[in-house]
């Protein structure tokens, strides 16, 4: 997972292979970005004896604090090939404004 900040907002990218997008929830609440979901356990196949399985199943939640006010109407979440990408726009007054330094 990574979280990056730009002048316009925040970008979050999470690797979530094997999760159905219907099992993901993305929310803005309490000044944070909440991402939760559940990876469902696959049914055991009859006639096979598994010697090793490295898959984690169950519910998860990540809470990412956002330092500046964000525009709740401009949050976008896309899931493709096991990767969840979320972009959150900052409120216009929270955007960085560069001030010119004048020589006197």
C-alpha cells in the first residue's frame, strides 16, 4: 500500500488480489479514509490433499488519516487486476498556494 499527497489531493494504492470489488467498502469519515473488506475462503476441493496454503482470509480495515479537509464529493475508487486505486480531492482552500517573494 502507498499513500501520496499532491497539490490537488491524495492518492492511495492497495494490492488486494483475490477480493471481489463487491466485498470492498471505501468511506470518508472522522477526517480519515476508511478502506475495509473481506477475502472469502475458497471451498476445499475434494480429492486433493493440500500440503501448503499461503492465503489469508477474513475481514480487514485500514484507516488512513487525512491531514487536510477533503471534498467528499470528489472521491473516486477503482479496482482492476487486484489493485484498488483511490483518489481524494482536497477542498480548494486546502490546496497549496505558492506566494511570490518580492524583493524590496
